[in-house]
C-alpha cells in the first residue's frame, strides 16, 4: 500500500490559499420578499408610462392645427369691386327709454342683452301717492256728476209742496197779524191801549208780510227749477273733474314703463331704489336719472361709413355691396346704400353714408368694425377671369410673390399663384387646378414641409 505524505511546506501553502478564497455567501444579495418585488415592478412601469405620455404630448403640441377649405375652379370671377370702405355697425333706431314722471324705481325686469317686445313692462316705479290721487279724482267726479244730475232733474214734487206749505203758513200768519193790527189801532184811538202796542203790532205785521213775499218767490223758483247757466256751470265742473281723473290715471299708468317697440336691451342705466325724472337728470351721485334703459331693433342695422370725397363719385343711390366684419370674416351680408349725408365733413374731407344690412343675424352687434365692398355695375371687366376662387385670407405675399398654403398628407405645400381677378367672396388666382385643400389664416409659423393637423 502506497502512502502519501504531505510536507510541512505544502500544508502551510494550502492553509494560505484557503484564507485567500472568497466567501460568496457573505456577498450574495438577499432576494426581496414577494410584496417588495411587486412595488419595484409597479414604480418602474409608472415611470415608463409617464415618459411615453410626456413624449406623445410634446410631439402632439408641436404639430399646429389648421383650418382648410377645398377650393374650386370657376368660369368667371363675377362683378368687380368698385370701392371698399370700413366703418361701424349702428342701429337704425336707438331709443333711450325715459320716465314720464318723477319716481323711485321699485322693480326692473330686464338685463343687458334681453330681447323685449312692444308694450312689455320694463320698469315699475313706486305708485302709492299716484293711487291716492286717482282715488281723490274719482270722488270729485262722483260729486260733480251728482250735482249736475240734481240740477238737470229740477225740483222734486215734495220740494214744491213744502215750499207751498211754507208760503201758505206765512200768508196765514200775515192775515192774523192784519186782524190783530186793526184791533189794536181801534183800541189805541179810543185810548184803551198804549201807543207802543200799536207800533209793535204794526212792525210784526210788516215783517211777516215780507217773509211771506220771500216764500212766495221761493215757491215760484222751486216750480221753475234751476237756471240754465247753473246747469252749464255744473256740467263744466263735471268735465273738469273727469279731466283730473284722466290725468291721475295717466300718472298711475306712467309708473309702469313699457318698451316702445320690440328690440334688444343695449344698456340698463337704472337700478332698484334709484330716482328717475322726466324733467332733468343730475350728474351728481344719487341724483335723478334721465333714462332707465336703451334699446334698439337689431333686425334693422346699418353700416356707417365715411367715404373720401375723391371716391364719392364711385357710388350711386341704391348701390349694392357685401358687408363683412372683423369678428366673423367668413360671414357675408348683403347691403344696399340707403342714406347719404346732405353735407360733407370739411375737416375729414369725407361724406358720410349708411348701408342697410338686408340679412342681419345674431352675429352682428352695434359698434362692430365692418367692411363694405361696393360692387361695380360692369359684368365684363378685367376682374372677370377664369381661375380658382380662394378665400381672401388664404392669400399671402412675400418678397413680391403671392402664394397659398396647401394641406397635403398632413404636411404644408407652398404653391405660388397669380391673382387674375377679385370678387366679393374671394380672389381668383392662377396656379391651382381646383380641388386643393387651402389653409386659411396666417402663415407666420408654417413653412413648406411643416407637419400639421386639420381642425375637425
């Protein structure tokens, strides 16, 4: 049997190597537990998803949206434009609604922009004193009417009979006084009674005689009835009382301020509790106001223009034109020249004209900027050319060259064109074949080949 012996040197080398050996158990990472492993995966997924969404958002924001219109070829450009002028839209009739009386606002039922109809109640004023005045006037009318009726009916039979009885009673008293006077006179002549008794009897007789005469006249007047002039005076009093009643009724009705016509409220100048007046308005705070609302019929609009005197000869009465506004340039309205100022403006060297808008809609507002393109009467001019009609705001000019931007496969294509005619609804150009999707609007940020997306 063969035995192997290790030398002391080899033994020491082996022990040294064992010390240099790496203990992998000390440096092996511990595996995460089940819950911690799920949290790590979730956070990683959220970070990746946020990065993707942010990148997509940035890519989307960098692509501008554009509005396009498909253009078509035309055989002719139609009538040309004789003159183009700018001005403002105005209401043909603007009304400041005032109060007919002085009073304090109790209720106001409209706001700016509300549509109202004719005779609709807009504002109510406090009316207690006006109702009291109306009641007083009614009482005066009833009293005047009763007085006139009494005079026109004449004396009643009972009144005539009463007057007759008073007269007969007075006559009987006079007769008794006469008998007494005669007896006392005889006794006075015989010296039986004093002279004073005779004087008293005579005075009593004369007083009763005058009373009987007065009652006789009253009886005659009672039978005749009232005089005609008294009846006329009573009739006048009744008419006067009825006039006061009508005035009181009008004053009460004026506490309800109504719309004089159908239209739209442009301005509301009064509030509840404020004082309005029919006489004078005050600029001081808390003073009486001159009006409560302003309204106009927005279905009757005009464009007010100042035409230079050099261009005035290009217009004629009833000239037709196309009206556009800066707010809605794609909307066209028909207009006709209806009013020309009888005098010119010396300082401006202009003549004011007004163009009535024949087809207004809810897009138009007073004081909007508006442009009127007056059409020429000629039907065969240089403006009647064959080409493609494009919107005016799609035509651009740079370095003396005119071009349009075309949307093709979500990219911009620059196409140079040449203007061959103008119409009220656009520009006739040469260089397109028709059917292209032309971009409307500014070209400041769009270049040839730029990515775009169309507005839906």
